[in-house]
C-alpha cells in the first residue's frame, strides 16, 4: 500500500473497532487491580492478568504466558511473528493501577467505565494504563485487518508498575531475552495536550532514601531522665493539649525538630532544590512549558506561588528535585526516632549512585545540634534520554504527522519509568519511545481519571502507522534479539 492508502485503511479499521475497544476497556477497568495487596486483595490483579492472556490467545498471539515475577505479581507476554528479517518491536504497558483514593470524590464509580456528557470515558486506569493496553490491541488489529503485520511484535504487560517493587524488571534481568527488541514502545505517558501528538524522550531517574534522626537519649526507646523538654512530657496527653508539659526552652534537641531542620536545607528561599555537589543548572532543550499552562494542568490554587526561580521545563525535566514522600513523627516523650522517606529525581546524565552518595553526605553535614542522622538508600532507578534523531523517532514523527495533521512534540517526564532503565541496560541498541493517553485532562493518579476516546483512536492509528513505516527497515545483521522468547508459564 502507498502511504496515504495505508493511512485511510488503518484509520477506517480503528474507527470500526472503537465500540469493541470501549467494551474491552470497560471489562479491564472493572478489575480492581490496585497495586496494594494490603488494602486490595490480589484476586482482581490475577483476574486482570488472566483476562489479558485469554484475549491474546483469542487474537492469535503465540507463546502467550503468565510470568510469575519476584514480587508476587504476574506479567503477561505474547508474540506475533512478522515477515522474515523484519525488525522486532516490543509493546509495553501495565494493568495494575493506583488506589481510587477517596471514592466519594469521584462523580461516577471509579471501577465502572462511564461516558459522561463531555464525551470522555471515566474510570481508574482508563488512561493509565489500561487504555494503553487497548491502544496496542487496536493498532495491531488495524494492521492485521489491512492484510499484513509488517514487523515482529512482542507484547508485554506488567502487573506491579504502580507498586514500585520492580517485579517485571527483576524477572527481565533473569530472562534478558524477554525485553530484547529493535524498538520498544511503552504506552504509559501521553500528549502534552489532547490533540497535540507527543513523544516523551527524557525521563528522570530516582533515588529513594530513608532518613532517620535518632533521639538524644542514651537508648532509642527511653527519654533522657532528668531533662525537661518534649521527652519528659506526659505520654498520655488528653484531647485538650496540656501546654504545661512542653517547656518553652527544651534543653535537649528534639529528633523531629532536628529532622525537619535537616530537610529544610534541601531547598533554598525560592524553593529550588539544593543538594551539595549536585548540579542544579540544567536546561531543557525542547519546547517550553508555559507557567500559566502548568498552573492549569497542575490545578494550582489562585495565589499560591510556584517553587523555584527558573523555567518550569528546566525544573521538571532537566534538574534534580527532592520530595518528602513520607514522614514518621514520634509522639512526644516516646524517645523514638523521627524518620522521613525522600525521593530525589535526577535528570539524564546524572548517575543515581553518585546522586545517592551526595544526598546522604548533604543530610549528614546539615544535621543541626550534633543530631545523629542516618541515610539509607532503599531504591534507585537510572534516568533515561533518547536519541530523537534516530530513524525510529523519524518514523514516529511521520506517523504522528499523518494521524494528527500536526508536528510531533517532544517532552520530558519528571518521574521514573523503571522499565526504560532495564531495557537500556539489557538491550542498549533498542530505541525506546514513550507515548500514551495520559494527557493533562486525563487526571491520572487522582480522582475522576478519564480518557478521551478521540485520543485513543488517534494514538492507535499513530502506533499502527509507526509499525507500518518500520516495514522497510531490515533487521540489523547482528539483531538485538530473537523475535520470540520462551516464557515461564505457558497458558494452556
């Protein structure tokens, strides 16, 4: 087919398949596959994986398997062989979702896909990332309806991405052939705005650190005897707070006060992140992110000042930032440690191991009053930066231009995508592209998450055109991987 004929055929096929796509997305959203086994039983996660495996089998996928990963989650794998010597493309997504938070804040039930008057489809995971799964299926169905699959395809859907326990990533390191491909499309991001086609080319890495400030007493579970201050306060304070038990001038440092003072050193007066020795002057080389649009996208209240002194895009995508992700406050008089969980994001070009060491050194050097502080690194994910001048990116740019009638935007992502780090490590020659349905109006990670069905349709057309454009690329003489892999648990 010529390019325009291919576009027309693919677009027509996707349009015809949209009712089926909505029905399948409704089935997926109905699974309460929340990445929290304590609050949500794992039955729905298993049911979602089983549903997807059965769907792939019905589609004619080969080697369909449920992969038991080290964190107890299950990933789903399948393959579709294309013409001999054609490239191998790995399509990725995840079926696990975040909790719905306060269900009373939802205008419609979070686990019932609901079409509202604005035309959007609402439900947890509609955009992130069950909608991404449906996007992959739509693109492949449209291509096969046109008469051929131009490349070898591997589809891999994780089950613990939101849990952050790295089950799929650890499994892949033990089975490196699983991720190997010539191009990898991760369907977990989105356009900068609905109707503006976007590829995410830069992803910040992350360091997760647990910071502990020990109490000033001789033992960790007992207050120092004979000293006034919060450690001599009554352990059983009634509802009416008795200020007489909290002197105005304590003689010993408070573990919590020491921790808060230390954490405050991580930002300057303007709110810029400051970690001694870590470069905070990076510049984003892509399109800017206007402050007014950021305030609207982030739903910042009127009158609230934004942190930092430079461009939004620089701070989001090209510089480090520190977030306090959790705080453990000991009760007065308990003599217990105060703890905080920190997440340090670092841009491409910064090694997370080096950043972790600098963070620990900074915290130790800024501990006040001789407080005893300990910094334990509990997790690291390397940043990722793509070569946007590669032929694979050129193919995606052409596909987006056809599907949307607009030029492709290139943007960054402030948080990590662990699978990028793993693919880059195990298959360094693979080109990685991040696309998806999570544009700002989708409200992913919060209440009333939704997907614009027009975005689902256009992005499915985009992905199909992208795969079709790769047909003329021959697999390298030393391919990155075989098109197929031997899974752990084939589905009977």
